[in-house]
C-alpha cells in the first residue's frame, strides 16, 4: 500500500474535513488491528521559517518524531494530515536561488521523510492542496491516490447552509418561527 493520499481542489471545498473524516474511518476499520489511532495535523504555514534552511530542519524533525512514534507504538495507527502541502512540496524546477533554494531544501526534506516513513505499515499521510499545478513531480509520483475535490453544486450548498441555519433556530441562537424552504 502506498501510504500517501492527496486531495486537491479550490479553497473551501472541505478537503481538510474529508481527510479528518477519512482518518476517523481508518481508525474504526483498523480497530481490530491497532489499539489506538493518532491523528497528527501539520499546518505547513507554521513550518516556513524566515531563517535559511530552518524549514527543512523542522520538516526533518517532524518526520523523525513520526518515525519514533511508529517504532515505539506498533499497536497504534498514525494518520498524518499535511494541510496545504504545496507550501513544502513546491516544484523544484523553479527553486534555484535565494529564498527559492530554501523551498528546494524543504521539498527535499519532505520527499526524504516520506521515503523513510515507507518502511512503517502503521502510518498513512493525508495531504491537501489548493494548487496541484505547483506540486513537485516527485511528490506527485509518491501519491498512491490523487483525488479532486470540487465545490458542491449550488443546490447542495444551499441545503448545507439551510441545515446549519435550521439547527441555529432549533437551538434558539436565531429566533424565528419560519422554516427555510428546500431547494427545488
């Protein structure tokens, strides 16, 4: 099994929520094999450093920690959610000088970390991206599954919003005696 899944699409389509839900489903499905499931969420914006080569160092430290968890807790399944992965998996073709060179180091650290983590059967990486065109080819090649997540149609968006508003009315956060009509 290739332990790297990428969900991509425009902002606000629920990619992160889908990854969290997938981690929960994996936890349930693998509960007979693993006693626990741990979800590690990585916000890539916090990894980017203004200091040269610090981003790559932080990425390496995270993967070292993940490896340690996988080694020490073989009865635990680890789901790693890397949100907005394009920040650290940017195409290396455009990274040849200055700040871009630091981006190159971060991408290399990510790829190396993913390769090191392949030896563990108790880890999966769930990644989200708003900009698949900016992702490095070597990163994309490592993805076992790449899936587009598009915005739902307007009628579904309306029903989601209507349901949320109806819950606010039911909980008396909003005072109203009127039910919102269904989208037909």
